[in-house]
């Protein structure tokens, strides 16, 4: 079997306050063959080493961006990472083919319940609609977009439910690795 190399780009600026992401990150680290990369730990000053990050992308087949859903988007360090690492001529543009054929997805947590993310819900849009700019970024880079893994209603979850979501996330990562 030809295993795919999976990179989890993890970004949470207040991990100590997130039961869900602590559990998900632990679960990801327990899956054999998965690389986890904590952006806030590596770049607390936002001074991103572009060549190192591009090297990580080149040596992996699948990128999973794990983060909380901040204001219908990503935490600021992911945006900084995208702006610097996904360079024109490298990740996209006429000569930008470095990421073509790789898979990109997000694993996110949202405080709101699933029903809040519908046309008739509190947030008026689905999570997929709100993630459209990230999907377009992946497509611009020639990557295959996968629907996000979403944990909803995080503030209301029991410890057992958090553990269940973390186990589902680990299964997803193993499945991505195994193709």
C-alpha cells in the first residue's frame, strides 16, 4: 500500500482554552505517519520561514489546516502563512505548479450549533459557503479541495462528545493517509 503523507497545519492562538482542539491535536499526534506542525508555537512573532514552510508542503500529499472558526474564517496566523507561503510563481500563476494535485482541507471548530449555519440560521450561510475563499485558494493552487471536518457547538459538548469527535478526526486522518 502506498501511504500518503499528511501534514496537519495547526493554528490556535489560545490552545489552553480549547478542550476540542487539545483533544483533536492529541488524536492527530497519535496517528502514525501524520506530521503535526503547530504554527503558533513555531511562529509566536508571526515571522514565518517561507522556505521551510514550502519545503513541508512539497514533502506532503495532503494538507489539513486545523483551527477554530474565527469570524467565519481562520486565525490571523493562517492568513499570514497563506499570504507569504503561497507565493505567485510557486503555488499559483503561470509557473506556480508546486502544489498541483495535492489535497487541501480544513478541520475546524465552531461555537455555534450546526443549525446556526444554514440560510435560515443565525449565521445565514453554511460553513462551506463561508469557507469559499479558502476553497478558491486551494483551487487556484491546483489542489483538490475536500469538504471540511467541523465540530459544532463546542461550548456545549460533554467530555465524552469531545473524545468522540477527536476519535472521528483521527479516523479521518488515517483514511487520508491510507488513500
